[in-house]
C-alpha cells in the first residue's frame, strides 16, 4: 500500500512538472512572437536548465540577440562550449553573436576558427555548413563545403549541397558546374538525381538564366570531353525538357552512335516529337531507325510511325499538294500489301482511308478498304469499332446520314462505358445538330459534358453552348439551322458552298449573335483551303469587332499561329501573342502564348 502511494505521488509530481514545462514553453514562444524578448529569454533559460535541447538553445540565443543582451548570449555560449568542447557549431553561434553586436573582427575570427577546426568527416562538414546557413553565412558554408570537397575528393564532392547554395545566391554557372561535377564523380549513381534536381530548378526560371548556364556548360564539356557520353545524355535530356527537338535529335543520334546502340533514344524521341506535333523531327527520327536495317528492333514500328508522321504533317499542317498525296498513298499501299491487312496494319489502313476520303476524293476506295477490315475475322473488336467509326464519318461525308447514325449507334451500344462509346455518342449528337435536331443534340451533348475524355467533354460543352447561345427570343433556330448546314457542307469538303451559305447568314441576319461564329467558321474554312491571308483578315474582324466574344482569344491565338507557321512573320506573331497576354490574361491560351512569345524572342525556356 505504501509503495503504491509513493508510485501515485511520483506519477502526480512528474505530470505536474511536464505540464509546467509545456506551459512555460508555450508562454516563452508567445513572448518571443510578441517581441517581448527579455521575458522570453528568462523563460527559455529556465527551460534549457531543466531540459537542455537545441530547440531551447536557439530560441534563447535569438531572444538574447533581439533584446541586444549580447554579453549574456556570449557568456551562455561559452559556458556550453566548456561542456561540449568539440561542438564547432557553438563557435559559429558565438561568431553570430559578435556579428550582431557589430564586432566584425571577433565574428570573423570565430568563423575562421570553426572552419579551421572542422575534421575531414562528411557528417561534421555538413553539420558545420548547416550551422553557417542557419546564421545566414552562406559564403562560409560554401568555404566549408569546398574544404570538404578538396579533402574528401575521393569519397564525396558535396556537389548537391554547393549547387543548392549557389542557386540561392543566383550564381547559376557555379550551380551547374557543381551538379555536372557530380556526374564526373559518378554518373551511374548521380545522373537521375541531378536530372530530378535540375528539373525542379529549371521549372522556376522566368528569365531563362539557369537553362542558358546549363546548355552553355554542357556544350563546353562535350567539346572538351567528347568521350564522356553522360554529357551528351544530359544535353539530350535538357533539350527535351525545353522542347528543343532539333537539338534533341542531334544529341540522340550522338548518344546512339557513341554507345553503338540500336536507336532506342532516337526512337523514343520520335514518339515524343509525334505526340508534340513536331512532325519534321519525328520523320527524321524514324528515317534514322529505318536506315539501320530490317534487323533493328524498332524497324517495323518506325516504318509505321514514319507514315503516320508524314500523314499528320500533310493533313494537320496543310503541307501537301496532289503529288504529295499520291506519293503518300503509294507508300501506304506498299507497306499494307507487304504485311497484309491485320492487327499490325490497322492504324495504317485507317490513315489511308481518311486520306482517300477527305483529301483525295476517293471515298468509295476508302469505304471498300474499311469494309474489308470490318468483315475480316481475327481483328480485335475495339479495332473493328474504330474502323466502323471512321466508316460512319465517311458515310456522313458522302451524304448517307441514316447509315452513318446507325453505325454510330451500334458502336455506342456495343461498347457502352468505353471511351469509343463516348466518341460515337458525340458524333451522333453532332449528326443530329447537322440535320437541325437541336434539342435532341443538346440533350446528348449535356450528358457528354461529364465524359471521362477531356477532349470529348470540352467539344460537347462547346457545341452545347453554340446551340443554347443562338436560340432566338421566339425559340427560332433559323440562323443556327443555316449555320449547321454550312458546317455539314464544310465537313463534306463542299467548302465553296459552305462559304456561300455562311455569307447568306451575314446578309440576312447582320446583327445576330451567331455572326462571330460565322466569321470564325469562314476563317477555318479558308485555312483548310490554304488561303491563309484571307483567314487572317477574317480572324482580325473577330478581334476588332467582337473583342468580348468567347471566340476573340481563339481568333487572336490562331492569327499569331498563322503568322508564325504559315505567313513567315515572326515579329507579327510575337506582337499578337503579346496582345493576347495583355488583353486576355484568363484565356486558356495564355500559357502556350507566353511560351511561344519567349521562343520567338530567343529565350531559353524550360
């Protein structure tokens, strides 16, 4: 019983002490936060005496300094130094107190003493450097690491630590050199780490200074040490980060040749360029692989991707004439005949069918080709559905509306929750819009706004708004009906008829809300016809006469892109990108416009 009572008493007293310590700590921190530094110092003295810790020590020294009680700070540190003779951090703290007291000679003496006494031990060097950093003595932290780098050069370079400090000091050339020295030290161990650190660093480089320093140093080292392939790998990585695909292609080839590889990096770059719509580089990459011969692992895939890149370069960038298309068609037939109509060549068959139907006036041939695949056994159901979807597009283009909607509906029903079902549903809704069944179309489009496919959801929202925004006060759809007919005519490649139909809206309904849509559609048709100057004039009308239209920023961005890619006037493109940034800061195009503006200005971007 007596022992049990003592135990209870001890437990009570311990709890009381702990609670008292916690209360004093909260009060001391509160005093410090309120600027009552003398009161804070008094409490932190008591707290440190009861339970010594770095936390209380730092608060106490800072409270002494803030209250200009330098003598007590000095005496307290010296007292602890007598107890912890090998703690070089305390020397830094003492130097900090002297510096705050404006005794710079004493401060420098202590800092130099700490640096002199640090041992050739990695952890102690890091601890001392951190002590300097805590006291905002970055130059002494650098001296500490440089001493360690010199003394421990066979075991560690302190490149990560030095690079971080140099970045804080905006000394980007030194930062880059330290990170690259790590690769020189051990590329296998540090390549991924350095790339990860630089990726984070380069993402915050508004003036492009870090990127410039990295590229300059990499080029210098490649020239000095051409056999060190990791520098070429780093330049390839950096070029991809910047989307400098021309430089990336040069480096990918260099790495491949130096390492005598099978073209892996070049092939990966080709795929990346293809996804970024840099078709000229994608074409070069796949041609490089094909030149390696049929035994190369990437040979067949490169042949397929090369054709796809040439196809996209033609139809998306309007880089074609009849001769180009005939040559491209012949290439498709050559490879399809060589490998047969099967799962491997389905993507080629789809490309060729689209090319024939929508650009070469050969919809019957395209239909025949797709039907052959649809009726062929052994083709995966999803691939059959993709061919049916394209077949339905061609039927609609040819005027077979009901056969098209039947195919769309079949796909939607057969695949229900799959992405291709959403695509089929959207195309069916668009078909309903084409034939003026606006309420039904809008109901389907509103469902598709929640599609898991962002592209389908955005397209559905855009078309739904087109319908809802252009219903007249008396629920009339007359102007929208004419517009939808013009839209269908354009889809069917009857562009001249589409333009005449759109002009009729302007003449009959000059003040209608749909006019900006009409002008924008005319501009897109002009681009399709490769009449780029006409398109530019039409887009300019939207920017000037409809500045508050939801299409105004679209029109401005498209004008800038035209000047950059088709009208060969980069200064005008820069002017238009800049105008978009100034006048439409909330536009979805601002990020891309800013990037393009900086590229045209000659900046290095991340």
